[in-house]
């Protein structure tokens, strides 16, 4: 251990599959040579156990999954003091409560907070006001706010959550994805996917946020056209209700694939990417789809609109207008030239805006600043 390395603790109340934990994992993997990392997180799969093994049990503090626990909170304070940790970087709303309250007890610690989506639109008016008031109060206990998109930062500024001088925008990012040695037909054969179908893929958690009923509605409108097949990779708490909805509507053009470790192969095997989310922060799934050269059809919400330039590398549609999504899918299916142009534009978008080394350098500057 290098005594000159700054000690940083990541706090997250999620270590399951998702954009926030994945982001933490990228930071840990790519910055461990420069900083001495500790983690406070639930001991869940896949990331909790991976992190504990990676940094060692003595540097991992277990928190409950997506909840605040008073005894664990005071244990966290002791853990930070014992290890002389100078920087706390919290990820997500629940983690942000832990990190900012810690500063009440350890005022000298520097607190950095990344929202990973400011989803005030999901709340009713009263809950929204309470959440915004809470964030304003926690402002004085936060040294720096990080937003993963400019749209997210705009929401915070409009609601006076923080002053712009206390915030930075750092996009989520990925390593450039290597093109496969096999062509699309060969990949489909390998994955036992139909070679003749027009494949529309979505990679997501089965949760309210991802708005699966809208995805099913779009598939239903194309149900009579045997050319189309919708692939959904993922799982989650709404899996059973989604299956029931598909059966009740007698939809035969959706294939639920569950979790996959070779997602990029499925992306390269597909024709377009579809997102129906109610809200996003900065979706890794769209960035990865663009990195595989896919045109994207997505809801016109924060985050999506910074990966997709409407008419250039895909199309944006309003949440209440799935007919537009159906129309754009049909247009892309009918024009292989347009699909190729938009796919090439998706690759350019990733190269210009979402390269991992850029994100890592920005975070390195923030930690050393």
C-alpha cells in the first residue's frame, strides 16, 4: 500500500446489476493504481462480492440493500475514521444520504456525490417538494456534485439543488467495442437466432423505470408482421407481470432471454436498439448499443437525448406516442442504407463523447483537485 495515495471510499446502496454499480466498478478498476479505494455497499451479486474480493474484506464495509440503517451508519462513521479516509464519493440517492450525514460527524472529509439520475418526475407533488428540500439542505454538506448528463444538471439547477460552481458533468462512458470477426449471420447462427428476422433488442432491468408495458405495446403493433422479433435481455422484479402481459395479449414476437454475459454479441446480431424508459440518467445500455453500431429508437427523456441525436443516429419519440416508434422501426427496416448511416453515426457519437479514458481522466482530476 502506498501511504501517499489518497484514500477514497465509494458508497452505494446497490451492488446488483445496474448503471450505478457498473460505473463504480469502472472507477475502481481503472483508478486503483492512483488511489487507495474502500467501498461501503451491500454484499450482493454481482458487484458486492467482486469488490470485496478485489480490495479485501478489511476495506469493504457492508450496507443494507437500498435502505438506511442507523447502526450501520454509525458503523460507517467509525470505519471512515479508523481508516483515515479523506474523500467520500457517494453514488445514488440512498448513498447520498449516508455520505452527507457522515460529514456532520467528520467535517473535514470531502464529499463528492453523483446522482445517477435525478428522477423527480416519478414523484407526486408533495414527495417531489420534500425531495428537493432535502437535497437543498444536504447541499451544505456536499463539496462537489457530479451529474452524468447535462439534462440532469439542468434539472438540478432549475430546482436550485446546487449552484453551478459546485457541479461537474461527467458522462458515463465505455471502452470502444471491438468489432467481431464474424458477420451478423454467423453471430446469429452461433446464438441460435433466426437469420431472416429484423431484430429489435433491449437490455434492461424489469423495473417500473424501464417502462416495459410501452415496449410490449410497440411489439404488439408489429405482432402481425412476421419479419420482426423483439429480444429483451435482463430480469428483475417485474419479470412475472411482464410474462403475464405478453401471454394475455397473445404476443408472439418477443423473446425474453434473461441475463447474458455476452451482451455485445447479441447487440452485434441485432438491427436496432429500442429504449422505452420513463427516465434515465445517462444509460450505459444506449452507449453500448451505439458502440456496437446500432441505430437507436428511444423515448425522448433526459439521458437518452444526449446519446441519440434525432434523425442522425436514431429517433426519439414521446412517451405517449408509441406509434412514432413503430413508424421509425418500419422506416429503418425498409431502408438498409438509412440503417447503416445511422449505425455509423452511432459509432461516431461514442468515439466523440463516451470514451472511457476521457471519463477516467476527468474523475482523476476531480479526486486530485
